[in-house]
C-alpha cells in the first residue's frame, strides 16, 4: 500500500473536519467580518460615534434614510448609524468575550470541584447551582444590573454571574464520570496529588467541552447584553451598543424602520455565527461523532 493510500485512510484532524462544514465556514466568515469591523472602526468609520451632523437630519428633524453619504442612514440625533454599528460591535464583542470568559472560569471551577470531591462539598455546590438555575436568567440579570451602576464592565460581570450555571452542570457531569475511570484510580495508587490529577489528567479531557460551551456561550451573552441595553439597564449612552441603539430609536420604528432593523439584524447574525461554529465544534470534537461525517 502506497504512502498516499495510507495517508488517505487516516482520519482527518479536527481543523480539517471543521473546514469541511459549509455552515461552520459561513459562521467563521461572519465572525471575522464583525471582528474586523470592530477593530478597524477608528479607521473605516466615516464619522465619530457621537458626532451630531448638521446635515444628518431632514428639515423636519427626521432621521435621514440610507443614502450615498450615510449608507445606513442617521439616527434621531443626526448621528451616522453605520459608524455607531461599527463601534457597537466593539461593545458586543468585548462583553461577549469577557463575560463568557468569566462565566467559563466560574462554571468550570465549580463543576470540577463538585464532580471530583463529591460528598458534602459537591452536594452543596450543585444545590447552589440548582438554586441559581431556578431563577430566570434575564430577571436575575435585570435585578443585578439595577442594583449596580450600569457600565460596560458591570454588565459583563452581571452576565457572567447568571451564565455560569449551565457550564457548571455540564462540567460536573463529565468530571464525575472521569473521576471514576481506571487511569485516575491508577494515578491515586501511584501517589499523585489532587492538584496533579485535576490539572494534568481531568482538565485536559474537559478542554473540548469548554471550547464548545465557550463558543456557544458568546451568542447567549451577546443576546443578553442586547436585551439589557434595550431595557435601559445595560451599557449606557453615549457608549454605542447594538441594544441601546434600538432602545434610543424605537420611537422611530414606523417612520425610520432601518434604525431598528439594522442593529437587530447585526445582533441576530452575530449570535447565529457563533451558534453555527459552536455546533460544528461540538460535532468535530465529540469522539462519538467521528466517522459519521
């Protein structure tokens, strides 16, 4: 058998399998587009996000529709909507990454500790997790955001505090299964300490799950941030956010629908993109899915 034939029989790596999925590539393309727009906003945005343009309104004071100068039109204060969408992407991505990162850290720590030690420690942690899951996430986030002075970092912290529970439950289940495996028992027999077992043997097995939940969680975070900002307890003006852009311009929904539809479409597309990539990663990194493509 030739080397080429042997190579063809080898299973493709995770990245190669991911690249074979058209919907995952579409999601990646959308994410790259949004990230590039957010990073390059200071250079490609035609105006400043809070710049009120003298010619940004009609004579009657209504927002301008999309045209050659303002490709997304203007808002009720005469600000360029395209510019605010670009800068709003920065807010959504920062909160999505920061809040989801904190939620992953909290959920992973709680899940590993509860799943490995079990006993009263695991029971107490998981009962607390169940208690947190009993509260509607949106209602809890609104209450926490209302208590603290809303800002970008406070909103990220609030979202992290309500989004870690699902990760904790999944990590707990997998850790409980791993802790009973023979190779973990062998490590204990050889005198390996708790830290070595957790960080050298259990945590590496959880990395695929953490990656998948991290990717899927960003879409949930983006939607929750947009909802909080729309309700007025999220990122506060003048900092642009896709949610508060809709909130500020909702009174013009009938007269200037682009002020709501464009940021709404941006939110939906970004959430969809991360969901597409997350679903593909789940299939690619799940050993039970190998060979089914």
